[in-house]
C-alpha cells in the first residue's frame, strides 16, 4: 500500500483519540494539572512536542509520548489534526514534528555507527524526549538529558508512575547503556559544569542533540551554547545535530522564538565545526514518505532560492526549518 503525505496508508483513517488509563490516575492527573497551571509556555512546549509524537506514533513509535504529553495537549493536537483532515489540508498538523523526529533518530544512529562504542549522547533541552527508552542504537551510549529542574522532575515522576502501573506493556525499559538527567538552564553559563559533575567526560566522543531548542534562545545565548559545543570539538570526536529556523519562521509565532539563522552552513564553520550538511523538510533524507505531494508547502519552498523571504505566488513568508548535521574537526582525522 502507498503512504500519502499525511502519514496514513491509502484508505486508512486517522485513529480516534484513545487515552491510556494511566492518564486517568490521580497521581498523573495532579502532575499534569501542575504543568497546566504553573508552567510557562516554554516549558509546556515539551508536552506539546510529546503530544505530536503521540498522535504520529504510527511513524515515530513513541509509546510513552501520550503519558508525558497529558490529556489537555493531546486533545488540542488531535483537534487540529481532525480539522486539517476535514479541510483536506496538504500539510497535516504535526507532520513537521514527525519528520524532524525521524531525521534526528536516523542521523543519531548513523553518527553512533561512525564513532567508537561508549559514545556519549547529550540531549540539550531534552524536555519529554524518550530516545533513551526507544532507540536500541543507544545500547552502548551514556545519555545525558539536560533541562529545567521542574521539567526533569515531573518527567521522572511520570515515568515512575508508568513503572508502577499494573499494565506491563506501559513499563518504560531503558535502551541506553545509562541515563543521567542533569537539571540546568542552558541560558546560564554553569550548565556545562553541571553536566561534567554528572559524569560527562569532555575527552570522550559525543553526539550533541539540539532538537527544537535553539530558536527558543536569545541570539547571545544560542551563540554561547553553540560555541561551548564547538570548543569540545578540540577535545574529542564530536557530532552536532540541530534544527534552525530562518528569520520568517520566528516572526510567525509568539515571542517564544528568538534565534534564527538563514545560513547555518556558514555560521557553524565560523565557530569551529566542519562537514556541515543541511537538509530541508522534503529533501531525500528528510521526508520519510510523509511529504510526497509535490504541491505541498515544503516542496514548493524547496524549489525557491533560500534567499527569498516571501513567496512570489501569494506573498506569504517563506518559513523554513533547516535540519543540520556538523562534525568536529578532530572526528575527521
């Protein structure tokens, strides 16, 4: 059967929303009530991302995502998808998130294959990421999740609730060799010190994963984070995996998006990275059968010069998401 750009097999329907029983337990409901009532939009974006992965789990294969996203975010995201399907939208809500997740998964696996065993993996702004539980390619890797203390605390408690569940199918099983959660704000200059105090070794080969995080930072904070990682390239084999928004993308949303870069393949070498490879949604390594329609937004953008800020047909902003892989100099010797 063929797969259409909405990620469904031909003739199939999007699944109705089925909430796992764990979301109805008192302990889990209290945790998600705290998220809804006390977390700002930046912290709640971790749950929104999880909701997207949960509703696209027929391709992302993230069985823990619905528990980590919570009922409110799941229902909101599901409503968007239903409306998109009713309106025959060419881009179903969450498709970018699904492609982005699969791109990072595939590039992480390839990077680990290229480096020696025991490679460290650092997830900056990890949020509700569950790669340590779902990717078998991490079996020899020491994984570090870095995020705000309250985000990691709630995440840990939610996963403990799943572990204590009577339903064995929902028990999270660690696939990584080890997992360490590091409570730190990456806009403060002490996050690397906290990472090292938690067992991170700068002299060991490392894959840095910055998925859905860099554009939330101010320009100065984003540049500082990238420079700190680039400096590690001089000590050990290093791979950076990150996604960058161009300027029009940051102007569309709320004030949450700040940092943008129209030419990451120029910026990163200036900081000390090499072998920068850039992809856009819809490129051969960044569609996964989900953006096959030649007339969808992503393929229309790919046919235009990247320097164009507005679309010549309708004047709409040319919003691009760049998926970028870069290496440290030492890893090429």
